[in-house]
């Protein structure tokens, strides 16, 4: 994708994968990650969630851990930490646009979309290498961001995407 095309779509440029050193999660993060992933996988299996939605829902633990790590990284500026904090809080709070308490794991779709929009904003100010250091997902991070942004309207609807953007970027 050309730089000009990137600016037109406001999407990140996908690069060829680099050789990254896998991070080990601290035990407390690993336990949370494992529990969240197990809950999501059980929900998907029990409810027969279609593969497309399941693939997006399964991004939730990876995105949550990435944002939590960025909050702790001293190289990340205050404004980017605030954005990461909003996204982490959105994952944790029971009150959101598609509440998990009412619809189960499918309710994580809005959390995933918000997390990706937050990461797009964070990548404006934080070196991509720093963000990639904290990514444990199997897919390329910028590819994930692009995929979710392109599918956001279909995943949660245009009205919810607009509300998520307003929540994150305080648009009036």
C-alpha cells in the first residue's frame, strides 16, 4: 500500500514480519490472559459463534494485554497512556455499548474495535517498534488493526463505531 493510499484510508502500512523476540508475560498477566482466553473459547464453543466473529473476539485478550503493557512502559507518553487507559477501562467496565453480561463473548466485539482505534491513535505518537514489542498475538499487529478497522461497521454497526470514536477521541 502506498504512503498516499495509507493517508487516504488512515490505515497503517503493513510491513513484512520482522524477527521479534517473543515476550513472556508476567505470571499475573498470564493467568488473566489464560482465564480470559479460556472463557472466550468456551463461549464460542458453547454458543456456536461463526468463525468470522470468533476470530475477532479471540483478539480481545491479545489487545487487552498489549494495552496494559503500554500503560506500564516508561517510553510511552502520558497522552498515549491515557488513551490506552481508556481502552483498558472499557474492557473492564461492565457498562459498554454491547455489554458482555447480556450477550456473552459477542459483547467483546465493541471492546476489540475500541482497542484497535486506540492503537491507531497511539501509533501516531509511539514508535511502532515499542508497540510491537508488547504484541503477543499470532497475526501481524498492523494487519490486525487494518482488518478490524475495515470490518468495524460490519462487526458492531456504524452507530456504535461512531460512539466508540467519540468515546475515545471526544468528538462532539
